[in-house]
């Protein structure tokens, strides 16, 4: 039951963050949405930073799981990890593959610059980058694909000028094709 309560709280916090941004992440409201008392929330997460840190950990774990699953399902070994990174980051339309961009924006704005949780994000990127470099394709190509995928994801996060759907598909296919050379 305790794991279930934690998951309910994290689901409620994530929904609030996605719906209202960092301003919506109010512990009383999260507790109400999760169907528990504020004391119950504080039992699992002693403060907002702990809650946000757990949201961050869960988001990173989900991304790791997605990378592993997509890479394992790819029958073509060289470049499988890089293609998994590309596909789990952005869609062919150049949009985030899930609501991670919006969620990460909320998490980052609540974490602050010097948070230990932000260091976890950096550590994951170091690990992902190392896997890209040892993916069996040219390491520079893998870096280009990663940076392009991150750029498309970040453009969506910041609502920068989007690439039109058809050119986005062409860009995505070109990046995917680069992993097969």
C-alpha cells in the first residue's frame, strides 16, 4: 500500500505540474488530488524538494526503461541505442516523444540551479552519451543525432519556432538514416 500511496502522490504531482506548471505544485493541492491528507503526503515526501526530486527520478527511470526497450527491440545492432535515443526523445514530427519536455520544464524550474537532483540529470546524460559513443556507429554521428534530438526536444520545451510537420519528418528520417551508415 505504501508504494501505491507514493505512486498516487507522484501521479497527482505530475498531473499538477503538467496542467499548471511549477505554480500548481502546491502540497495541499497535490495531497487532495492524491486523495490523502497533507500529513500523509509529508510522511512520504517531507518537503516539496523531496517530491520534486522523486518526480525527477521517476522521469529519468522511465526514460532509461524506454531506451533499453527500444534498443533491445531494434534488430539492427550498430546504432540501435542512438536510434532508441532519437525515437524516445522526439517524434517524426519533431515534437517531444511524450510529455517529458513539459514535465522537465516544471521540474527544472522548481529544482533551481544548484540542486543535487539536477546533478542526477547530468549523470544520466553522461551515461546516455557514453552509450551513444559505443553504439557501433561513428561517435561523431551519434553525437550529432543526440544533439539534434535534444535540440528538437528543447525547441518544443521553449516553444521556439517549430519546424513544419513534413520537414520535421524529413529531419527525423535523415537523423535515423545517419545511424545506419
